[in-house]
């Protein structure tokens, strides 16, 4: 499993502790230092079955300062993916990637189903 996080994020810290406490084996990746690429995001989006807007960190300062709430509905999928890949801080986190599941954001019950 790949755990994508921003280490200062309290939700990411909680998710990482959850994974560790449940004996899950995973590797970590710092979302700002090693931001997701366009191709990775496209693959994760397609595999996740989630709407693309779920990949945006809507509570982040960058999202708000760029006024993306009003711009995203006008953008194509590729434009949104390109924007997401431009800065890891635009991407919602944590993300847990397994062979057959992509989880965006931390919801304990959902994650428990995947790691068991």
C-alpha cells in the first residue's frame, strides 16, 4: 500500500497511526515534496470511481486563495488534473492506494475494510 500524506496534517497523522496500530504494511510519500503527477492522478481518479472534485483539498488555503470553487466547474477533466498535479497542496489527503482500491480522505470504517 502507498500512503500519501502531508505530515503536518492532523488527519494524515491520525490515518498513519490507524494504519500502524492495525499492523498495515505501507510506504509513505510526502505530497508536497513528491507531488502526484498528471498520469498518477488520472489513474487514481479512474480507479477510485469518485468524482474528480473529491480529489481537491477544498479546505486548503491555496484552493481558497485561487478561488477554485468557482473555476473548477468550468474546467475540463484534463485541466483539473493538470491543476491538481501542479501543487500537492491542492490534493485532498491522505490518500491510500492499494492494488484494487483508492481511498481519498480518512474515514476509519472505509480504511478498515481495505486493510483487513
